[in-house]
C-alpha cells in the first residue's frame, strides 16, 4: 500500500494532481478523477502510456497497470 501522486492532463491542456493508492482499482481512479474534474465517470476515458484504462475491469489496479509516482494520465472525451 503506497500513496502516489499522478498528474491528470486533459486534451484542453488543463492539468491537476490526484493522489491514489497503488492498490486502488481502476474504477477508483476514475471516481477520483471525476471528483476533481466535476465530470461523470461515463463522460470521459483515461489513458496511460498509449492505452485506454478500462473503467469496467474490476481486477486491474494502479500497480498492475505499471502506473507509478509522477506519471501522467490522459483525460479524454
């Protein structure tokens, strides 16, 4: 269990930091981003390292996706 800070960057160039636990599931990341972006989780997708992060995969965690401290997550509409 480790808390890390990621940067979420929108297509419009807006950036904001989010803190997550490396054991959080991807749907938890979506909900965290939803809270700070004030958008429904169903109105955006998240991508990391050129791949979409699936909202509906309950087994994938931040850690198993290879996401680490300081990484940038893309917020796409």
